[in-house]
């Protein structure tokens, strides 16, 4: 009995000593072989991935390693063959290229290696119109300052007008584009028709709207245009690139603008009628005016007056003048010529051209900005369309352009706020608005010097 027990115990120990655990390796439902340790397979796959990366540096290669699975088995004298299993596995592992398609408005325009490369391409296009800076390893739009400085635009937002998608998909390695080539393709696109012949009823703004381009482009390409005067039959150069991507930037712009000081008169019956003598000089004030400007690929498309802050109050001028009553003499203080006024374009040099007034929308009833006498009503075909000119008998003249209807007459004496017409879009006008000018001694002045929100 003791001898039998001894033999039994010895036999069990022998079996246990020769019982091994192995791992059957599968790719999908196909057996590749049997290995002694899964780490052998994992190291082989890592080496395979590294080899693919070295052989295909410009494309992202993917193995079907996610299909690899193991089934452990423990048995007496079971055998594994690492070398044979890896050789079989090598034939079952398949690779394919994966890339990112850049899709603009549902149209595929190029393929790049990965999402990071695609984002870099898009960032380079944006950066052309919105400078960026690197901050702590990250790239951010220049918008750190809470408010813009005078003369330094502050970018509020940068985006694309088009719908842009990045689709990860299986590709052919030869489909991957060079990032520099793709940037050029997205920036240039196609060329639009290069010439436009002016038709009856056209204006610079109307043509820009019709062709979907900026007025700025028309002025740049056609420097011969003066005071917006174009005639039927004129041929305009409107050549421009139609890029695949349109960068829309919204920025704040702050300008310093003068506030015209008022003149306080003291009547003097010893002076000749109409004679004026300054007794104490005045001084113009100053205000910061903030505009929100929308651009497309660097061309201004829209501008909105959003705020103004008086930084220096004007000091009034004191003067004596004759006491003889002059009908239509202005006060020197102007009101907005429309109620609920909203500025759509402002005074000054625009694209190399002088804009002599401001463009205003709002209530369509046009009011005279100060007491005065009407010196002109009608349409001279000078770009203003139907216009009214008022002399305020104190050195100031105001002009009201693009009216749809004139409701006053030449020679009429007007009181401040009296209706003179209805807003329209006659002449060289983009949409319904009022073109309003203030001239002082024959020179155009910025109306915002005299008007306040």
C-alpha cells in the first residue's frame, strides 16, 4: 500500500512538471498558430507598425491588429511554436492607409495625412487674414486685450463662410496631398469673369452686390473711378480669385474723431447785419468711435457703428454778430437727419477714394439737420440721385442724397427737423439709405463731429 501511494504521488508530480500553458493565436476566426507568451505577438505587431511608419512616412498606415485574439490552453506536454506562429501571423496581418479628407460645402477638395495636418492647413489660411501669436505652446487669435487701441484693429472672431468637415477614411497613399499645395488650392480656387460692362441703373455698390464681391475690389481694380461716377457702357475690371475657402473676420476698430464746438452768439446792434466777430475762441472736443467691421478674405463687406465715448468735451466759441434777422440762418447745432439712425458707412478715405459724408439708415422720413434755405432740389446725374442742398447761412451747407422722393422746393426757408423727403436708393446707391454731408466754407467735414448718439 505504501509503495503504491509513493508511486502515485511521484506520477502526479511528473505530470504537473510536464504540463504547460500555451496560447493559440487567431486573426478573426483563422488560427495563426500557438505561442508560449502573448507578449511575443505584441512585440511582433509593434515592430510591424514601426516598419510601416518607416516605409510610409507621409501617410498613416493601420494594421488589422484589432482582430488578433488569444485562447489559452493548459495540457500535458502541449507544444507551442513561436517562430511558425509569427510567420503565419505575418501573412494574416493586413495594412491599409487612413487619411483625412477636407470637405468644403460637401465637396472633397483634398486628402492629408491626419487631422493635425488638416487643422494646420486651415489655420494657415486663417492666419493670412487674422495674425496669430503663440502663447504657452498654444496658438490663439490676437484678442488678449479687452478693448482695441486707437488705430489697432482687435479681431473678435475668425471663421469660414463655408461648411468645412474633416472625414477620416481609408485612402490610397498616392492620394495624400502636399500641405503647401493644398493651401494654395484652397486659397486661389477659380478665377471669376474678369470684365463687367455698366448697364442702365448700375452703381458701384449695385455691381458689387450683383457679382458678390466687395466695392473695395472694384475701386482697387478701377482707379479711374472718381466720386463713384460710372456711365452706361463703361467696362470695369472685376478680376478676382474665387477661393474655395472664404475667411470671415469680425474686428473692432477705434478711431479718434473731433466733436465740433458750438458758437454762442451775442447780438450786437452796432454791427452790420451778418457780420460776426469772435470774442473768445472755442476748441473742438474729442471722442473715441468704435466700429465693428466684417471682412471676407481681407475685403470689407460691412461696417457698424457700435459705440462712442467722449474723452474731451468741446469748449464753445463766443462771438458777436449783427442783429438784423436773416431768414433761414442756422444755429450751428445739427440733429440726425433721420430717427433711429444707424450708420452703414462713414466719412473719410475708403479704398483710395474720398467718401465726403456718412451713409445712414433708419426711419425713412428725411429731416433737415438745422435751420436753412433750400438752394437745390433734383438729380444732376452726379451719383447722388435725387438730392436736396440746404444753405444754413452761417458757413454751413448740408447735402441729402439718394432720396426716393423730394418734399421741398428750391428757395424754401426750413426750420430744423422739418421733413424734406423720403429715403431711397436713387443714383449710385447700394440699398435704401441716406447719404448725408456737412460742408463748412465749401469743404466737406466729418458729420460725426457735429452729431452724437
